[in-house]
C-alpha cells in the first residue's frame, strides 16, 4: 500500500544534514468547507491550481518537497532562484507550485508534463528551441511561512506569519506571496468563480500552525463558477483554465 | 494518365472550394442524386524547397542510374513492382489498361449504419473528407436523404469511384450539407499486435481508478475546435516573416515574460474589486432595511454576513508587526 488517504499526515523526509530545519514536516491539512462565508477573522485567497510544495531555503540552497513526489527539484530547476528572493535564511515556505503557459495562465497539462519528467528531457531536446513554449515556466505562490532563521513559527498566529512572509519575500514575476483579502469571503468567492477558480482558501488569522487536521484554522471552500453581472473583460478572464 | 499513378501521391494539386473535384451521383436504390464533391479540408503545412547552400539556387533532382553511372531521362524508365527483395516485375501501360476500371462516377450506398461507431466496432479511419453539393435537379432528394440520416442518427456506407479507383466511404449529414468521408480499406489498417500494450489483467486499485476518473471529470468539457491552434506553424510563419523582412528573429524565450504572476494577481484584484462594487450596490438597499429593523449580525463562529462594510476589511499584505527576533540577525 503506497497510497495514502489525504486525511493522514504525510511524512516528508529531508536529507540528514546538520540542518536547523526539521527532517520531517507534518503539514497542516485543510478542512473541507461547505461554502463561502464572511468572517472578519478569516483571510481569503484563491486555491491556486497547482501542487502543494514546501520550499526550504538554507545556506543559499533551495530544496523542494512536494506531496507524493520524491524530488521535484529536478523538474523545476528555476526554483533555485528562490534563494535570491528570500531576504533571510533557514526558511520553510508553504507554497503552491504551478506551471504557467506562454500566456501566463496556470496550466495543468504543463504541470503534469513536468511532473512526469518530460519537461527536462523532451523540452530542451526539442529542435529549434521550441522548448520555451512547450515547457512553460514554473511559478510559486507562497501562502504560509513555517520556519524563519531555522526557528519554527508554529506558535505565531497566521496573520503574523503572513506578515513575516510578505516582508521576507521580494515579489518577482514568478514567485510571490499570494494576494489575499480579509473578511468578505463570499465576495472573493464570486470573483474567483468568475475567474475560473475552483476553490477558495480560508485561513483563520489568529490560529497558530497546527500539524495535521486544521479544524477551523483553515478551510478549503469549493467555489461555484456562476456567471455573474461582471464587466466584459472579466467574462474573458473567466475562460482562464484554472 | 492519372489512372497509372500507382504511387497515389496525387501530384501537386492545390485544392480550392471554387472548383469541384468530382462530379457524379449518389445511387440509393432507384434514386439517383447528381452531386459534386469539394475537398472539405486543406492541409496547411509549410513546405520548403531545397537550395544549394553556396549559391542558393534551387537544386534539381535528376534520375540517375547507378548501373550506367549516368543521368537518364524520365522517358527511359519503366514501372517495376518489387514482388520479392530486389526482384521486380515490369508493369507496362498495357498491363494497367487491362485492369477492369470502374468508370461510372457514382456514390453507391451499400448500407446504413449508426453514425457513431458502436464500442466494439473498429475505428473508422478517415482518409479525406469531402463536402457533397447537389446539382440543381437533385436538391430535393439530397435534402430528403440528409434529413432522414440526421433524424435517425445514421451514416451511409458507400463505395465511390474517385480517380477511376474504388474507395470505401461514409456519407454523413453535416449541418445543412452532407460530408463524404473516404475510409481506409480494412486491409490498409495495421494491427495493434506488435505494440507493447498493457495486458488486460493489469491490476488497478479502486483508489487509482477513482483518482483517474476525478482527473478526467475535472477536464471534461465540450469540444470547441476554435480553441485550438497550430502554434508551431504560427511560430514558424513568424520566423519566416521576420527573415523576409530582414528583422532579427525573436528567440523563443525559455524564461517567462516579466510580470506573468503579477498579472494574475492584478486580474484577481480587479475581479474582487468588481465583485465588491456589485455587491455594495446590491447591499445598499438591504443594509438600509436591516438598519431600520435594528438587526445585528448573528454572533457565532461563522456569521452569514460580515458586520462592517467590506471597505475596512482590507487586504492583508502589510499588517503584521515585525518580529523582534529578526532584527538581531
């Protein structure tokens, strides 16, 4: 039995070095929410269509750990550049890893191709430099900060971790702390539905990091892509395959 | 002459809709519907010519005989059929003329079958699609046949003589027209035996099956061909155009064009702002009513409506205070 149900904690093994970072991270697991809600204690952001990845930055080196993957670093060589964007060391980010197509939209196809190991060999081996269009570019949206300077931030409330994250990460075209909104989850859900997102992440601002089931600290709320009276340009954006 | 073209490459004819490439009649019991065929598709590949690298002149392909070590004229060649390795039999024009050819130009309907092949039926491999247009006197019969086919969900399997040769074809209703798809003969279709395919008894766990089904359902949708483009050809055309105009060719860029993720965030923000505005307008009246009724939001873990207006529920990005710990480092 190699498959795990999503409810169980996922042990992530790190290489045994003299690291200040933990060898094993038990991630916080979101609770399935029923629908969008408004609550000023919650922080709402898109559920980015990618895979959840933990990015470890230590001594200028970047390591990547993703669910159900041995070593995604090989498939995403670009991510070594995260080290330059992080203004500190001994850092663990909780992030979503995506692959953007030529028009800058997250593409599941390209992501799956990369994960299947096609990106590296096929892409660069293609004739005439077609690699650029077929591989897409990796993008990382960070949503939480787990470690800073080798110290766990688990005891801090999410709002403060998020503030640290924003201060830590210099925004670039491919790696950002995600945009989020406090309080009006239903409005954000409407907007996300129009943009083609499938789900909303709702994190409680005063909740500390809790390994395993998040209970009310974090909800994954499904979003209904309902057509709304939105400006026409948003109707175009709705076609984004998110 | 075309009858002798055994290679079947069809020469370099460039089809246009303007000219029908076949005239004949659909034969259906005692009914005859005179029709014309037009190629329904166009191949849009980009063709190159071979030039001599040093002088850039178009090169010529000469017929060369290695035995005589000499260039010979095409008139000095005969057709040979390789019946065994390096063993040829010469086929003359007379031999070809003796092959009984169908000269009646007809689309003979043999059978009606469901338009969508049943699951156990082999795939219908389409060679070429043609639009079928009725001659003026056949319009009514044409319309009748098309209507009935569409109504019953049927296609007509027929034999057509095109270029003096008989081909298998399927006649399908298509919007207000009919499309004739020529099919490969069964013996032209290769078997899958030689492929290394998974065995029937591959063990698939229910969880894996469920995951695959979920993935598929998440990606399921209607097929709109206009969503797809030949991006390789477009890129190649751009390269050629740039060269023709003497511009430098833009290297295909491995790195993303700046601001992609930023654009996405901007789109998100615009969308949320638009939704907020729409919401605020809608809520104005409702809010007034609620104020009169003196209702306050229900206290609880998840109040249905946020108490203050959306305005001061602002974006996070900045609020948290700096950790003192970071300053010492």
